[in-house]
């Protein structure tokens, strides 16, 4: 069984988005159309292709990496030389460690982001469906998933907001607590608004309104998130109904003025309002912040929160990496047991066979008449065999002890292979 593990890939650090798009690999096709075919050199493989990375994990032999690169280049109709400048290659423990870091979101552009684990699970499911995985990668991926779970359970690496939109919603949650009793309005329907909508729904907002200058865009976003689309002109009349307002338009002038909010608060009977202005230039008149029961945060306020939380995540990432190292050691020990077990079995069988053959040879040529007055030579041989067999087993056990300790000793993957080859050479094991 080929137990060596290899990983080749490129990501947001080694290639810009144009390059990542150019070398992306389809990881949803059938067994027959799978981009990296299995072979004598590539026994198993999984393709992870996302917007930020393209990676292939495989088990095989020393020729695996070269064949992976050739297959990858062929799938994208490019030469290996075009691909190589952007690619990193890991093998054995390094490959295992990198995969565990990826699964735990410690190698992501934003440390702790949850999407990558779902993408990896999907990639594994597709590879398994296409019959591209086997015992080595099956166990490796399940171990990767358990590592990710440990990291999220035992550290705070995924806690706290690290995107502007998430920080905005988290701030609203701090002020209002349970969002299921509150309504929100998004003014603007761009990417920031879309992310904010996702987070608001995740925290159970009671009702969501979407207003945009282009009403059709507001309708599209509203349909996606079961919200209500509003004409841009109806913002002021809707303000008394909502507690949270997140603005992200491209307007050059404020669209919400302090003088308007005074009347809105009167209509709301002074119930608190929360404005999050993530537009540049700002959508909300800064004077709004001087009104009682109104909370206004702009993008600079949110950036400070994000930077504090990123710093906190980095501290937690150090704890998480210790967990990864523990799990790498556990998995490599299992792999090593697969590598050395056939040699251990052959070594023990060899010595037991030699001992048994020598015992048989000795008993066959034994002159029993000199050893006993018994009339039955067969009984004498049986008695001797019963005495000698345990002694020979003990000798075999002692002879095997040092070679077995040598095979099982602490070493890297390559060191383990070297030890196996040494024992096989010394004892003539095929």
C-alpha cells in the first residue's frame, strides 16, 4: 500500500485572482471526467478548488508530484512550466500539517472564517463519490474534520467579528440583545449590504427592509433573503418602523439628516435607533450622533473593532496550531504503523520459521535410544519438542526485540522508510 501523502496547490499568497481563475480545477465532475485520474503513481486524490485556493491532496509514491502537475496542466490546457511558478508542494508530515491548517481556517485570508471547512467537506464528498479516495485519504480527511472541530471547540479562533459587515451586525446585537424582536433596514444593495443581510438573518432579525436607488436590485436582494424591497424615496417614512439601519450607498451627500431623525424619534416614542454607516463618503449626517437614544457608528469605528478582533484571533491561532501539531503526530503514527507492519510480520515469520525448521531438523536426526530408556521413540521426541519449543519462542522474541524497536523508533516519514529498507536488507526480506 502506498502510504505517502502529497499536496500541490496555489492560493491567495502565491497567485492573484486572475491566475487562480486560470488554473482552477472542476471538482464536481464524474469519475470518468475527474481532472486528476488515479494511476499506479496516484492512488487516491482530492481536489479542493475555491476562490482563494486550488489544492490537490494525493497518496502515492515518489513520482506522484510530477504526475499531479502534468495532469493539472493538461486539465487546464497549459504547460507545467506555466503552472510551476505559482505552485507549492508539500509531502508527508508537511502535507498533513498543511491540510489540517487549511481545515481549521488557520491558512485562510481571514483566520477563523468558517467557509473553508464546508468547502473541504464538499470536496471530499465529491472525490468519494467519484471513487477517488481510499483508506489513506478517507482517514486523513476525517482526521482533518476532527482537528477543525477541536480548534473551534478548544480555542476562540473563530470568535469575534473580522469583517466590516459582521462587525456592524455584532454591534447591533450588543445594543439590542435578542434581534428577533427588532426590525432592520439596509440602504444600498451592494456586497456589504448582502453580507450584512446574511448576518442579520443568522441572528434572527424579525423583519428586514432593503432600499436601493435601483429598485430592481433592491427586489433581487430582498427575494434572496426573504426581505421587503422599498423604493429609495420611501426611506424617511420607513425609518420610524425600524431599529437598525445599515447604509452602504455610493451617494456623495448624506441621505439621512439629523433634523429628520428628531421627528422620527418622536414618532418612535424615543425608542433607541442604531445607525451603522459603512459608506465612504458617509450616508448619515455625523450630527445624528448627538441625538439622545441614537447610536451612530461609521466605518472607522468598525475598522477598529475588526483590527482588535483580528489581533485576538492571532493569539488564539497559536493555541490552535499546537492542537494541529498534536493531531499531525497522531495521524503520522498511524501511517507509520501501516508502513512498518508488513516488515514486522515478515521479520517475525522469518525467525519463527527458522526456529521451527531447526527444531524439526534436530528432532529428525535425534538418536532417542541414548536419551531415554523409554521404548517409544515418538514419545521421547514429543517430550523434547514440548520442552524446546517454548525456549525457541523466547529466543526468537529476544532476537526480534532490537530490530522491532528500531523499526518503531521515532522518525520522519523518510526516516521510517530508511529503517524499513535497512531491516529488509539486513535480514533478506523481500
